C-alpha cells in the first residue's frame, strides 16, 4: 500500500522513501527515489489504472484512495475464501522460460519458471498449491528484484 503525505509518496508497503518526481516534456518523468534517478514514462493512464515504463521495465498498478482501497478489500474478502499469492522475483535477472500458463493447476514446489542471473539458471518453484491466475512476464524479459512475476490463487 502506498501512503501519501500531501501530494508526494511517503511510504510504500510500510517502508519510508524520499521520492521526488520531475516532469519532462510529453509523458516522461525523472523519478528520484532516495537520491537515485530513474527515467519513467507513463504509457497509459485510464481512470485509476496506470501503466508506466521505468528503466525498460513495464509496471501496471491501480491507484486507490484510502476509502476505495478499503471498499475493494471488503468486496474481495466477501466473494471468496481463496487468496491470491503474488509471486515476485527473488533477484534481478532474465526470464529464460515460463513453464506454466494461466489457468494451470500447480502444486507446492512445482517449477514455474527459470530465472537466469549471474550465468546461473534458477528454478522458481510454486510456494503453494493452487491455480495460476495471471502471468506478468515471458521468456527473454529482464526483471528486477521484487518485480511481480505471477499471481497464484491458493486452494
């Protein structure tokens, strides 16, 4: 969850950040996070859904007010007892292959994808038994640490 102070980001998932955004011509921005510069571009912004490109990586997210977040959380909890696990990259690297497709049933410790980092092939396994709901990467894509790879609905 992102916490705002005024119009600037103060916390992301409970961790404090010093963030400064400088708008360039068109859709590009220079984003300084704790003093480190990143060049970003807003690819699309429709209502509260945003797609941005930062340092060659694409990120999709939804911007919620505190109230809309609470309402969405309540609706999600009442619909189903299943939870969606968000699988993220444990380290930066390149996706060599994705070994499952959306809708695929997976078991705990089943191989999901191969992440190449420092000339090593790292097999990323499912931490739970469930169904693959969404896959956010494909073979040949460069990922950063903690980048969202896929969602698995645990059952």
